[in-house]
C-alpha cells in the first residue's frame, strides 16, 4: 500500500560539516524520505552544514550558544526557534551541545540522535579511539531516542563495521560515517511513516518493542 500521508515537518540541528544532513537531503530529493525539512539550525555560524542547507533551498537559523550566560537560556531560545517552524520531529546531526532535561522532556519521543558507536559501548566523545583501545572486533553507529541520560536513550537501530588490524581512528571513523549516512535516513523514514515511536520509555517499531536494536545490514 502506498503511504499517502503528507511529509513530516522536521528540524535538523547541527554544529559542523553536516554530512548526515546531506544524506537526508539527498534521500529526500530522491523521493525516498517522507520529511519536509523546515529549517536547519546551528549553534555555530561557521558550520558548513548551513551552506549545504542553503544550496538545497532550506531555511537556516543560527542560535549561538556563546550569546547566552546559561545553558538553560540557550535551550529556551533554541526551543522557541524550533517550535516556530511547526516541526514534529527534531533530528540531531552532529549537534555538539548537551541539552537540558527541560528541553529533552519538551520533545520526548520526538528527538532522535545518531552516535558513532555500538551503544551502550563508548558513550560521549572519541568513540573510535575507544573502540581501538578496547580491541573491539566490531564498531559502528547507533540511532536512538534522546533522553536526559547522555547517549542513554532507547537504541532503535545499529549498523556495524569490522575493526581491521590496520585501522586508525581516522580510517575507522570514515567507514562508520559511511554507514551513518545510510542508517539515519532509514530510521527517520520509519518515524515519518508512523512505524516508530517511543512508548513508556521504550522504542516500538511496527507495534513491536525493540528489546534489542534492529540491526540494519548495509
């Protein structure tokens, strides 16, 4: 059956180059992703992802965190900017700010993030170095619902790559990033199609509780 629902209005938050944003734009332009990117918002005016959005005709906004004395003030300004777009899903794509509990709770069940590790392994930064130091056989990326626990929300799906004997953090990061660009649009598409939700603190896909993350073979 063809999904005739209108595109889901979303906002994408970035801080840097925006390669995952570009993957979303490309997938959307091919007609394979049922979203309407209402705006791309960055906390940094020099984020190259803003230029990617402009090239695609997407509205951009900068809410610089350095203009605010407290994190809560920044989050309130960011929330106001997002809500003005009418977005029903907020997508974090390399957004390098820790969000306050009030912000996260405001968007509960409507806030997605992608993290470059096989969560719950290697939360936080420098995940590729962590995987190498731990001598992990596999590494990868995880898409999860955002909760007040840093990188601790319910994991929806993962893509894995082998850790090779000659890998450096840079080579491992490059292979993981390639998987992110495929994985994230897939999960966003599930949400846009009404297949994915956060119910009572657990991720639900196609009416089934995800007791373990869905492994996406890419």
